[in-house]
C-alpha cells in the first residue's frame, strides 16, 4: 500500500486506515493485506489502488476502510469476503 495523497486515477482507490485506533481494533495492516489478498485471488488487483491512511477521522467507528468516496466502518478480517464481493467488485464492474 502506498501513502501518497489523492492523485488522479481511473482505478478504484481503496484506503485502509492503519492508524492506532483502527489497528488496535483489529484493522490496520493485517486488514489491508487481507483485502489485497482477496483482490489478488479475484484477479482484479490491476483495477484498484490500495493506499494506507494514518487516520480517516472516524476512530470511534473503526476499523475504517474507504472505497472510492464511500466509507465503511467496523470492518474486521471476517468481513473482508463480503466487503470485496458486495462493495469492491461491483464498483469495478465485476
Ligand atoms: S485511526 Fe482509523 S479512523 Fe482514526
């Protein structure tokens, strides 16, 4: 995952919060890796850009993930398959 700020892209941008609160709540890097693995398994990593975020400003609702301009809260490892199937793949036309 990169850490650069917003830049123009035609890929779906997925930002996983790796801030302290979200990481302590079970998100952070392990969550980002799980999403990345699921997208790799689905063969769509070339259609997304994964980024980390130091804080998405919603610590009390963490772990937080942003997909495009939409935010998702309380996302844990066990939620990754559903998140990918229901929220990521449809956004890239799959
Ligand atoms: S640490 Fe994740 S939203 Fe603040």
